[in-house]
């Protein structure tokens, strides 16, 4: 296998109703990415794309509609979709394209236009549940995640006040992200006083629906050294798919993330993530999910809440977690959100993260999660 590098990145603003079409969002993100890498459309040999259900846009095969936006006509184009895991899944698929020797320069693009299903995308998610056993219950994502959050709190004897600290941290971090949707200075009390949607989930525990796009450029080692002096190496990838039935798994620990992380760590030569990884970007659509996923990335159930309580997950702490602001602060255009986290590792590890820069950062991990609480996608990057 060949070594693979990230050599450029670009993204649009994340907004609840971004006044751009999907084609315009993709065009802007790709243009910024190629400009960052000093490349043109002619240099792209293949494209790996990712976006969520076609129902968001109201027509089938929506991936084909944006092909001209990234000059994909006449080039190999593939689309990844594993729910919220799509963004990091695009990076995993792109890694295979280059590491296999099939291509030297591959463009990654992930986008989402969640404002199309007005007034909210939530009703569309009702169709994803198993039709015989689950759909008759009338589930929606929030009350399913409330069940998981309650189980996680009970397993580790966690108070809601501690979990609310994740929203305070991430929204504060997002104030330094130029494309963020919900950067804000809030308090734990603000989170606890926000409307309860399904106990124990308050409104400020949840990331927003968003529109946005992100693009990355991958290159083989030989090509990367021609393009940039600061490549960020994609040194480990991992993926895991658990059972779709959320009713017969212990929701206190996401083994699908743990197993995906172990694959990525083995490939990257990491044996002790707590000591060897400088930046963590776990998927955080809900406050508890940052801790839930970080437990699995560290391989130690219940460790993440203790690190949070000690202040170690702050940007200036021993184990900076979501220095970008995460989905809670930057926004959650589903597929683009995961790729944003990989882009954050590129900016951080190449020393280009601006005001949110973590000093002395050399190794980072990004993770995304999706479908019915069963998809784990993980990448490890190194400068």
C-alpha cells in the first residue's frame, strides 16, 4: 500500500438556510480546496463524494446533479452514504483509491442541503427504521438518542450538569472557526434551562440542522511532495458496521467505534491513544455523544467524562477534543460534518488553524457515526 496525504482543504459556511444551491456549495468548497493545493480541475483523476438521503433534496440520484460542479464529467465518480458516518467514510474510501495505486490525486467532496425539507428534516428520518418491529412504535431520532443518553448516564453515574459542559466547550471553541454556525458563549445553566425535547435531551444538547459543503484533496506520497511542503498523512483508516437493531445492543458503549478505531490505530502504529494522539475530533451531534465516542476511541468506558470534569478536553487541556467546535458549534450538515472533522485535522496538523490552533499537534483522530447507531468510521492523521 502507498502512503496517502491530504494536500488541500476547503469548505463553505455552515448555516441553517444557506442561500446557495447544492451545486453552488460544492463548487465553492472545491474551488477553495484546489486553490489551497495549488491545483486545477485538470489535476483531479477521480472524485469520491458523499451526501445524505436523496429525500433531503427531493429527487433521486442527487449525486449526479453536482457532477459538473466539481468537473467530474468523464472521470470516475463514486458516492458514499452511511448516514452520519458518510463524511469520514468518504475519507476512508478516498484513502483506498490512492493507497491501492489506482489514482495519484483524488478529490473528496461531501455536502448537505438540509433546509429543503421545510420546516425540518426530522420527519424524513422516520423512514429509516425497520418497518415491521420499529416503525410501528413511531420512533424519531431524538427519543432514540435520549434512550442511549439515559443508559450512558446510568452506566457511569453521570450528572446532566457534567454532560452540558460539552456544549459549553464546543460552542465556545466554534467562536474561533470562520465558517461556524453556532459559536456562542453559553453556560451550563443555559443548557439545562433550554427546552426539554425528550428527557434528558435539552435543546442545547443537540447540533443544528445545516447546509454546507467540504472538500479535501488526497495525493500519493510522490505527488504530495510536489504539491506542498506541509502534507498531512492519512496513516490509518477503520470502519465497522454493527447490527441495525438498536434494541438488542447495550447502548452504554459503542463497540462499532472501538473496533473501527482499533483498525485505524493498528495501521497507524498507535498502541496508546491517550498518550500518542494530540487532537481528538469525535462525532458530537449530541453532547453525550462526544463522551460516548471518545470512550471508544480511547478504549476505556467511562474515561471521557472524567477527563472532561478535569478540564483535560479543553483546547488548552492535555487532550484537546473538538477544538474545531464540533457539530455542536460549527454545524451539522450530515455528510459534510464528518469531512469537516478530517479537514480540521489537516488544518491543525499543518499549523494552519489560526486562533483555534492547538500547539505541538502532530497526530490526530477523527471519527463519524451514523445510520441507526451502528456505523463507526475512523481516520488517523499525522504531520
